[in-house]
C-alpha cells in the first residue's frame, strides 16, 4: 500500500493563507485527481452523476444526535460544492441529493432517490438497523452503499452485504484502539458497565475477548449491567474491586449521567466510554466536562479530530470551519469521504455502473486518501475501511469548542520502521480468520 500524503502536500502547496476562494479549494482537489491519472478518464464520463444520502431529520432529534445529523449534512454539502466544481471543469453534471428519513423509512427514501434522481450510489446508516436495511435494499437494487456511522460488528459479519462498504469504524476497531492505549498506559484492572441491550452485550464480549487474546496482564475485575441510573451498589463494587479503569458500554446519555454519579462519589479513577457517534462531538465533550470536571476530562477514542494538524487534515478542517463556522466532526468527515470515494470511483473508471464502482473499491491497488496520513483501503473480507483512529483528551478549561478536545495520539502506530502499513492497520478490528462475512 502506498502513502497518500503527497496528494495532501500538493493541496497545501497551492492554498495560501486566507484561501477563502472556492476556486483554490477546487483546484487543490483537482491536482490530486490529476496526480492519480483521473483527468483523462473523467473527461470521458457522461453525466449526470448523482449520489444519494439518507439522514434523519433535525426536527425532533435529541440534543446529542442533532450535532451528528447537522455535521453529516454539512460534510455532504461541502463535498458537493468542491467536487461539483471539479465535475463542471470536466464537463459533466454532479450532485449529492439528500433525503430525510429514519428507521424503516430509509428504504422508501432510497427508492425515491433512484426513481426521482437517478442516483448511482448511496450513503447513510445512522445505526445498525438503518445500515442493515439499506444494505439489503442496495443488494436488491445493485446500488453501491457506504455505511457512514453504524459501528455494529454484525454488519461486518452475519448481516454483511456485497454492496455495503464501511467508512464508519467497527465496534471491534474502537474497542481494540481503546484497549491498546490503556494497556500500554499501564491500566491493568478494568470494571465494565454494560447497557442492557444486545449490541452493548456484544461489545462487552468483544472487549473481554480482545483483552484475553491480545493483551497480557490485564483483567476485567468486575462488570455490571445497567438498565437505568447507576445504583449505589455498583459504585461500591467499583471501589471494592480497586479497578483503575471504568469502561462505559452504555448510550451517550447514560455515559453523561454515569460520569456525574461517579464524580459525586469522588472516585479517583480513569473513566472512558464507547465512542458512539453522539459521544464524539464537541457538544458531548462540553457536557462531559461540565457534569464531571475531573472524571469527565478523560481520554476518548474518535474517528476524526478537528485539531488534527497533519496529512492535509489541517486544510480540510480549515475549509470546513470557514464554510460552516464550527469544527469538522466524525459525521462531516464521514459524509465528505463517502462522496469523495464515489466521485473518484466514477472518474477513475469513467463509469457509474455498480460493477465498475465495486471493482474500484475492492481492487488490491486502490488507495483512498482520507486525510489520515496513510493510503487506506477496504478490507476484502468485510468491506471495512482500514484506517487509524485518534485518542483525545477532554479539556475542561477550554473556552473554544474546537479546543475542548485535544489530540493525544494516533492508533495504531502506523509508521514503525520495518512494518507493513496494512498489517499495522489490521491490528484494529477483526481479521479475516475471525470474520463470518460471506459476500
């Protein structure tokens, strides 16, 4: 796998300070396409080229989910603007069309996008149910589909589909990243709080498996299933086990209330939680720091980080901040990268038919620059995008939303001398031998 940082550096070279003009941005992206040899092919592509995106409506969204939905919307709009400019230079019409739907209604929205707009590809999936429904629909209609946010491991195993690809990191990837960091940091006695849901129980099983199979000298000293508020007896159990780390495998809302309850008991312990999309936003971090200034300022795993200042991420984050006046978070990054991947598939192959897109996504030599410093690719066995993740620390003293999360590290360490980048990235998540996916 080759590195993709040269493309990012090329963008930087042509974008001077204060580069507000959209032409400069589009030219920067265009240089990457030309470097990849797509310009001649794109000139042969006939439009219109339409990508669909299904997302929930902001009306009625919870306080924690609203920033996620807004971020996805904004990332898709920014991608449409930037790649649409490139498309106009190549002489074809390009658009990203969004439809608002959630739950079982996502299928009707996807069908409408095909019937009314003629989309050739689809992005969506805000939870496991939606992603599974859209994957099944995509298979029936031969429409390539990118899962934006659903991390459920079942989507990469039992319910995987040949048309579904995952920008969203998997449960296993997030858990492996957290485990790797905390084990190396010397935390050896873990207490796990698990929601009373099948997904949370599956996450717990995978966490324990990873500790047993991949790490030495670490043990789970206790666990408790939560179906409501954190009871006093569970707090007492955490004290009695002398755990040095509490891992919350509960909803983002429950993570906040649990942090407040533990803070009120003045526990001196490290606490972290599973990074659901709603738990990766600045809104969540600010609430965490406000409700629990000590315990709520711990380390969190994220798929994207607005303070990332390398690999071309600085420019992407700056463009987003300039366009929308707020930091680019996981949802915006995922939507942007999904549009970019589909746009590149169409221009590289001069085609929007499903066979060509799938061939591009699964080719051994296909590399996707997602501004994470190393060329990424989709795993052949479960169509998961192999990629680094980030560790951030919540800063309770920060007054600017962008700085409430501070980048601490990158997981895994992909640039160790003498190691293969693909093998390093595959340290996060299930390997082919573990996968039960059958495309």
